[in-house]
């Protein structure tokens, strides 16, 4: 009996973590950049001329 209660508590905690993560993902404010939050982008401006020409998409 106690084992079932512990299992239900663990399942409930995991479910709450998943719901919270999904809620944060859908409620995230939009990012206007082409990278959409990608911080490990290989397309980075290297010269002054490149800084004026930002990429349309990033990492994909």
C-alpha cells in the first residue's frame, strides 16, 4: 500500500514538471531574431560588413 502511494506521488510530480515545462514553452514571448533563441549558432558576423547583414535563419 505505501509503495503505491509513493509511486502515485512520483508520477504526480513528474506530471507537474512536464505540464509546467509545456506551459513555459507555449507562453514564451516571441523572439524577433532569425535564430529564435539559438545561442550556439555557427552563422556569426565576423567583419563589420557582415554585422549589417544578419542571417535570416540560424542553426537549421
